[in-house]
């Protein structure tokens, strides 16, 4: 969270007022007039730096009503309001503020970061892979949108990293579902889930474990050709993974000392 506060502070440096650290003055002047708006904006920025999210939200919502249409500070205002809402756990409200920046002002320097933060907000709502993945899918789609819309931005690189993390979570979810069917001895269903992990998320951390479980299920069902093909794949790409030596022992003609 602190790095995002820093981003906005840097981008707003030209409009910032100099203040003593951790000292927050009260806005001066009559509400709505330029002097009051400037003073209130400086107060909101200082509250933002201190992560006093409830007070930040109050100040920004008031400023949103007082600033004139076209005021360039309205763009960072909505970004900061998104951060304040997210800081208070109101993720879906935060998404609306972030998307307002990204969609209404796509040419602004904050747009890529705002869209990235919208993805982050969705991601906070899917912390445990075993739960309904709806928000996880929304996060994935939003991160992919960052990559598509702002491909050369730093936000796109961060979005790619987040996509990989989410793919790990989706892969783990399907792996756990496969294990559930293993316990139920519903081997065909288990195979479908393990295959999906390998096919859809081959770079995920859990993919080697899914392959091992896949071989076990094939052996139980007597699918010898599938065992040979899968073991060949495992020995080629995941030879050091846990459990590989047990389910896919090296062929006798490749053992040490074999002639």
C-alpha cells in the first residue's frame, strides 16, 4: 500500500503544498471557493500520506463536490479515494473509483496504475483458492486488461506477475478438487481435474504434483499407455519433483550398470 501512496504523491508533487510532517491543518476559507479547495486538497494529501483512510474518504468526497468540472486534481482524487476505500476493506467500491480513472481518463498517467489496483481490489476478495473463484476471475480479467491496454507500462509488468500468482491459485484449486475425487475413488473425475491443471496451468507450482497424481490414477485404472506417456513427460520436464521416482521409476535399461 505504501508504494501506491508514494506513486500518487510523486505524480501530484506539482500541486502539493509544503507542510510539516504529520501536522494536518484545517482547511481555510469558505467552502467551494478556490482558497478553501486548495487548502482542503493539501489536507487530504497529508491524510493520505498518513493512511488515515476514513478521514481521507471524508475529505475527498467533500472535495469531489466542491471542485470545478475539469479540475485536473479530480483524476488523482478518485485514485486516492479508491485507495482509501480499499484500505477500509470496501474493495468493490474501490474498484469503481479505480475504474473511473482508467476508463474515463485512459490517457492520464494514473490510468494504468488505477486499472492494476482495480485488479488488486478484486484479488483481495479471493484469498482462499477453495472458495468461489468469481472474484479471482475478475482479478485475472482485469490484470489481462492492463496488459492489453497499457502493454509498455510498468503496471503491465506487475500485472503479468499477478497473473502468474493467480494461475497458481487456480491450479491449486483444481488440484484440491482432484484430490477430493481421489478420496471418493472417483478416478475418472480426478483425472479430469489433474489433466486440467497440467494443460491449463503447466507453469504452476502444483503442476508436477498433479502429474504424479495423474499417473497414480492411470495405474489404478490400468491405463498403461497413459502411464508410459505421462511418465515420459514427467521424467523429461519434472524429473526432480517429489514423488516422481516412486510413480515413474527409471526404465530398467537406463539403470546404472545396465547393459
